[in-house]
């Protein structure tokens, strides 16, 4: 059994056939789905999807690109929902910074402020934190190191980017590493080489559907069914039986998200 710990099932690309997508996954032993929050304006739709399917849960959060939609009062309202099991995805993304130096500094500071706000929400709610980190390893590490002792409910480095610095978080706190379709890419040499260094009790499987579709379906829409391809590739790299990999990752997921123990 596999739990897809990061799939945007509220995306418009699933509007016409979401029930079939979920059915296909279930038939292949994917038995749970977690929709991260990204845009604060999309929360109603996320909740609606989670209410329609018993095995679909969601997180409240705002992606750095959508920081202008952050509203703590609004997030806390949705946090009370029985299907809300995490906070995020939130973090730092410096991939598309402005060219102007002052504007660049301002953007970074605003992202940090909203990121820390959401870290504190996770601490307050005692829920796991889903992290989005892109081209911002050092700043992210410094912030997470500061708050690591308070993040007792755990945190996930979604789409872990193979940073050795971020891997150090496993030594200082309850951090997990979300591995998705990127592991199957031909240019994923850094992730392939660092995967054996990640403690196996900190591995999670995700898709980031509908994005980052694994080989051999790159270019097509991603979906939770393809977590099986991630598990297969993980098995090959770590030289651990695929069934054992699935068990290890499932145990990790259940430890982090107690709801999947039911």
C-alpha cells in the first residue's frame, strides 16, 4: 500500500475525470491522498474534493508564489476541518526573483515572513509541516534549524532537491524527505546519489500531480497511480525489495500522519 503524500487533486486538469484517477490509483494499492494548500483562494475547492472521497485529506498553506493570498485567520478556519491533517506547502522559492536588487531583497524578506508565520501555525496546531524549497537552501536551512526543536509533529521536504545541507536536518529534527517522479529522470544524478544517504525511516513517496510526471510518461499529466513507478525506482537504487520499500514508506507515512493508521 502507498499513500501519495503530495498531489494537487484540486487542479483543473482533473476536473473532468478525478473519480477515475482516484479509482485507478486505488486499484493499484494507493490507499490515501494528501492535497497540499498552495493558493489561499483555492481552499474551498480543496475541502470539497476531500469531502467527496474518504481517503483524501488536505493541508492548509500558501506557496511562496501565492504569498499575497496568505490570511492566517482564514487558514485557521479551514484548519478546524476534520480532513485537515497538515500545514503547507510553504517555504522559500528564489527561482524567479526580480532583477532589481532592492526588489529582490524585498521579495526574499516577504517570503521569509510568510514562511515563518506558517511554521508557527504548524507548531500551534501540532500538525506536520509541508515544505517547498527551491533555490533557497541556505536561508531555508537556517530558518528550519532555528525552529526544528518546536516542529515536534514533523516536517516534509516536499520534492527533496538533493541538497546535502538540507539532508542535515534529519540529524537535528523530525524531518522527512518526499521523493517523487524526479527520481526517474535521466538528469536526476544528484538525487540518485544522495538517496542512499537519507535514513530509510524518513522516506516518503509523492507525485506532485499533475506535475513532475515520472519516466516513461514525462510530458503527460501526472497522477497518484505513478507513485508505483517511484517505489520501483527507489527499490532499484537502494537494492531493497519493492514490497519492503512500500512497507517502509507506509510505516513512515503512518507515523507522521496518524489518520492513515485507521
